[in-house]
C-alpha cells in the first residue's frame, strides 16, 4: 500500500525486520515497555518454529516506511485455524461455513499463544501516531482482500486502539480478565490490610499451607537463570499443558531463546524441595506490569499454585513498584486473591456484508452481557467496604 511519501510492505518473518526499527515503533521510550511486542519475543517464537506455516501461523508482518524510515509495524499472521488466540470465534467460523462461506484462512493481528492485552498497531508515540495507525489498518484490510481472506482480527488490543478502530468501522468486542492493581503498597501486609478480615485470614492460611511441607520458594531472573532452571520449568509447563490443553503450544527451544535474548525480562518463581524443583511459574517483566504466563508442578501441594502464581507475583510487584499484575486468562478464583475483573478488547473486520451484519448484532448483545458480568463479579471482590462516613471523607 502506498501513499504520499509512505509505503507499507509485508515481511514474511521477524528476521526480515531490523530489531532496532521494530523496537523503536513497538517500545518507544515514552511508553511503558511491553515484552510481548518486542522483536526478541516475537522472533523467539519464529526461530523456535512454534510460529510458521506448519503450525498454522504464517507471518505477514506489516512495516510502514515514510521517507525511507520505519515508522510503524504490526504483528500479523495468516491463520488456518483459531488455536492459540483466547478470543474465541469458533462459533463464527461454524456459522459462516454453514451459510456456504469459507472462514479460514483469516488474518490475525496478535501475539501468538499470549492472551496479554497491549498495543498492536505499533506506531511509536508523538505527532502523526493516529495517522500511522490508520495506514496500518488500511494496509491490513488490503492484505486480507488481496489474499481472499475472510476477515481480520486484532485481539487483546489497547482500549485506545479499540475505540479508534471502532470509529473506523471495525466491529468491537470485549471480554474480561482478572488483574491486580498496586495502590502504592510498600509491603504485602499493606495489601492485606485493604481486604475484609475473612479474606485476609484466608490468604494468610493459604500461604502458610503452601510451604508447610518444607518447600522453599525462589525468584530467579536475569543471568541467574540457567539451562537447568529452564529444563525444570519446561517439565512443569509440559505437564500442565498436556493435562489442560491436550497439546502445549511452545517447545523447549523457546524458553532458551527467551533466556538468551531477554533474560532481564524473565522471572522464574520456583518451588524447591531439597535440591529438586517441584513447581514453577514464568513471568515476564514489563515497564508497568508483571505478566504471569505459565505454571506447572510435578506434585500436589494445597495452595501452591496460588502462592507461586498470585501471592509471590504481588510481592514482586510491590517490591519493584510495578502498578499491576496480570495473571493470564480466565479464572474467577483470582477474585478472592485480590485480582479484579478488567475489560479486554478486540476488533474485527469481516469482508462479507451479510455475515458482518450478523456478527455485529451478536457483539452488541455480548458487550452488554460482559459489562453486566464484570460489574457483578466486582461486587464479590475481597476488599473492605467503605462505610457511609468513610465515603464522605
């Protein structure tokens, strides 16, 4: 796609885009660092061959160039299925195909296998950002049309992108996750003090029971993460993946590449019994958030999952003064641990006018339902209720 002094080209992989060009657009100094849209993270998925034609994720990344300089990028994939997305459109695919259409292949703007909200139209910051977003959106639609693809989906985008894409005619969808927010706490006890007494006591009891059998919790990051740590963690990841999903999406090589290319952004929280690790979770460290990703264990210990994935993450965020913790998709059980329902966003372009109209009506109803559900869930949060006098103050 061309415009006055501007061109958008398609790259068949992250290796075709200079890391400095990509990261200047994805993670400018003015914005909080997001590890998942970094060149290193996306390239690790491709280099480990978890993202390629064989797995049904064909890279078609967009690169916007103006006056010879890269000013915008967009992680984009042609997909022959809806696996690894976490914004479910299987019902749409079935309905379109029953009506005689072909839903697959489709075009997907996303971070593969990663239900983490963030920016997707990566245009840096400052003057002209909105216009660069519009160029990328228009180019992505053109890729879909030229490839005879049914649709374009931008999932787990930012709320600002959701609003602006909606104004441009994209269909808008919402969902929810549970996030923890740091209210300038200095200790974990400061956080506990904001909870209702019963919830506070329950968390203290869970934390004590999680390690009462003699487990030791370790936090490991940066150069301290060794291949032996990744070996142990991968065992946990495979065990959970095989039980929960049937087929884990990532392979062992991905984790080594993350350890090599972005070690200071990786945090392993591991439980050790003697000299052997028995459980662990991988987190990635962002500029304003700790992102919990994968967890697993080789033995059952009551509440160990909550300790490693939720409470240790909260402690780390407090220590590092990170504003929030995002602990992944789904999980109403997070509510009792201080993680509150938070909206997530996606936008969708559908080529067929009749099908687009039907999906639009569905999304109108779904957005209203999701808003009511988030409000209802928030009422069950663990935090203290303020009295009328406290509210007045």
